[in-house]
């Protein structure tokens, strides 16, 4: 099969013939239809996070089940699925307490290196997905079944950015109706945090970014106010917009330690700063200690705290009812061979998401 292979940071991916092995018992093979190109993929391509190489990147995808291994009961050939980049075991401490996004089963991580081969050598299948390729093999818990009327590009985006962003508002922070919130960073994740807060019924949604086009998009996704952090100090501007009090919730959706400090400073006493962005390896976040006497909270977020088989179909339903905006997140559509262009476009900051159309339904 064709796959885009990542061999070295800051070098273009190359399209190669990669071998994928058949699904073993408990596994599923999926033909990739659409794959989003996410900022987390770029973090590896630009070297800010490291991976064993070579690797097939791509972790935000939807496709059609091609065939299943023995013992698989949840899906069958022909089913449409969203890929989950966090397969779960269902039996560990984290799964049993209802947090499969934190599953600790290491075998589900290790399996990433066993399924792909290029020039006779094993290739890492990033996050058990590796969707910059024509086929993906994952464990049964790495797919979520969706109805056939769900369009594939929009479905793919639920696999990472939408689930993470909307989930950060609905399931991680559990934003109550009427809340006053700020979102720092209005890329693929931040726009979804914004629409998650809108779905939750937030009364004031303040969007912060440095790119005017992104602030325009933020308004279309539900932001009630925008702040260009290039023109003004965003913390002071948020305080001003909230009568000097700060917000009840603030979300960091970039993966930048300075922005993390800003969201902490934006929340009022008792408020919650939610770190959604993927912080650089080795980074540390510094906040003023006395603020904890004001019961300020800073919490993390993994995959929007999603319970995959419950929450992803709910997002599909909301889209099909016209209550979740996915289509305007799809800024560009292109073939797999153009994956490097997708990264270039992302660096301009002017697109919400580029979607690779790898096969048709
Ligand atoms: Zn992602
Ligand atoms: Zn588990």
C-alpha cells in the first residue's frame, strides 16, 4: 500500500510502498477514506516532539472496515468507523473508573511498531492509527462505529480535533450553562473548544489569537468577543471584558507555556484553567503559588476526556442534527501525495484543517 513515510524531522514526508500485516485476532483492518492533518503531527515533523523513525504519521481519520480478525464482534467488513488514537483495554484501573482515555495497558502502545514494514524494517504506526496511508490495522477498541450517512471528512475530524476540543468543554471542564470562558488559541482545537462552550450554553466566550483570520473563524464558531494578543495584553483585555473579575474557565489550546500561564491568570478565584494543548517535551509551567489560596485550579485534558464509544457517536448525532459545525473546519481537501502542502498551509495559520482524501467510500 502507499503511505507517507516520515524519516527525519524538518524533511518532507515521502510516499512509499509500505507493507501492512493482516489483522490478528482482536484486530480490525480499516481502509482509510479521509485523514485530517493535525498540529500534533506537525509537532513531530518540526522536531518539537520526538518519535522513533521511520514512522507513518496521521491520527485523525475515518474509513471503512476492510476485514476483521478472529473474535471481533463490535464491527464487521463494510462498517464505517472513526479511528481512536487511544485504544483501551477495558480492564485496567483507568478503564474501570470510566476514563478509557487514560488506559494504562502498555501492549496497546507497543503494538504500534508491529504492523508496518518498509524495505524489510519495522515502521512505527503513529498512535495505533498511522492514517497517512491507504490501510490501517488497529485493535477492536481503536475504532468507533458511525452511521453511513455521516460524511467521512467530517467524521475524520472527530477522531482528534473535534473530540478533544468539544470534549475539553463538555467532559473535561464540564462547563455549566451561563459560564464566562476564554479560549487562547483558535486553531483546529481552539475552535472546537469554542463550539463546545457554546453547546454547553456559555454566556460569554472570549477568543484570543494573534491571527485575524482565526479570530474571524472563532466568531463563526460561537465566540462572543475576540482579542488579538499581538495588539493588546490578553490577560488585561480579558479582565477588562469581565468587569475586572476574570473568567470562570479558560482554555489553553496551543501547547505553549506562556499561554498556559495566561489562562491561569485569566481565571477568577475558584475558576479553572484547562490545559488542552500539547506542551513541548521537557517544558514546565510556572504559576504564582498564592493563587491556590483563591482556589484557582489548573487541570489537564487528554482527548477531551472522551469515553469513545459513548461520546463520539453523540458528536456525530449533533452534526447530523445541524448543531455541531464540522464542515467549515474542512478548509482544504487534497490527495495523500500533497501531505507536505498540508503542513505548509498549517504553518501559515490560515486554515482550520486540511483533509487528505485517500480513497472513496
Ligand atoms: Zn491531533
Ligand atoms: Zn485500560
